[in-house]
């Protein structure tokens, strides 16, 4: 363990303290339709995206895509859940660009900067086209205690999967050091995971809208305790004269 690791752990502890305080202040922050609902959705979607992408394409890609996809989808879905119309196309284009950037950052270690940048740009452009035709995370929105995949969502998943595979193969044609099988895997994983999210999103939405306030408070206390433990590590290290490399 070195000083950078201790500093990173302490910063993480501080972030958990802040996050826990937000959960404890649930009612003050607007209750059911306050920012914590976005946070709950973002964390849930982010974990599912991150684990799915991580298993298929590596932990770093899972981390980057989970953060970007989880929270942009949460922002969009939270708006529709409140009975408001979906965001306009310029906003949807911004979300697409953010996701494309996340793809590029997550992939560049495996495929190089050229492939990653081109793939991210193609995916962002493809998502904007999809948005213009009504394909979005809020398509056929419903909050229910069971999974659901409508006919339109199913075909959009098929189109998305083939589109991602095609984009990856086009990038592979320009960057010859990337094996075509990897390009196919990138397309399949990114396409199928988004289809899975659409299938289980009704349950996620029900969970986000019906979580008891008491549970949020308990969760907030737990985060604060964990954050305190992480923050105190630097002082325990000094107290016991632990040598850092």
C-alpha cells in the first residue's frame, strides 16, 4: 500500500459520507420525485450495465460504460416517470455523445485509440438516428413487478445488435490489428446487454418508485458508517506506524 492508495480510499470515504447524507435527507430533497430517485435509478442501471459489459468486454469497459449509460438512462427515464414528455432530440444527441465517449474510453486499452474513437463516433451517430425514430430507453415505458419486452423493443434490440456489430466490423476494416472476432464480440455484447436492460427495466422502475423512505434512511446510515471507516484508515496507518511504500 502506498500514499496514493490511502488518499484514494479516504476520498472514497468522503464521497460515501456525502451520498449517505443525501439519502438521510430524502424528504428535504423532494421525496419520491427528488434527485434521489435519479440517483437510485442511476446506480441500479449503472451496476447492471457495468457488470454485463464488464463480463463481456473487461472490467474497465464495464466501469466506463456503466457510469455513462446508467446515469444518462436514469435521467431520461426519471423524466418520463414523472409524466413529462421525453427530452428533445438535441438533449438525446448529447446523451448519445456521452455514451459514445464512454465506449471509446472503455475500449481504447483493448483496440487502440483509432478503433475506439471511430466506434464511439459511429455508435453516437447511430443512437441519434434511433432517437429520431422513437428508439430510446423510455420506449414503451412502464413500471411493473415483472419483466417485459414488447415487440417494438425486441426488434429494436435486433437492429441495435446488428448495427453495433456492423460498426465494429467497419472499425476493424480500418484498424487491421483488431481481430474480426473481437469486433463481433463487441457488437454482440453491447447490443444484447441493452436488450436485457429493456426487458428488466419495468421492475427497476417499480423498485425505484416504491422504495420505502425508511429503507433509504437505513441505506444512508450504512453508507456513512462505511465512509467513516474508509476515512479513518489514514489515521490508523499513522497511529500504528504502518510503513507505506
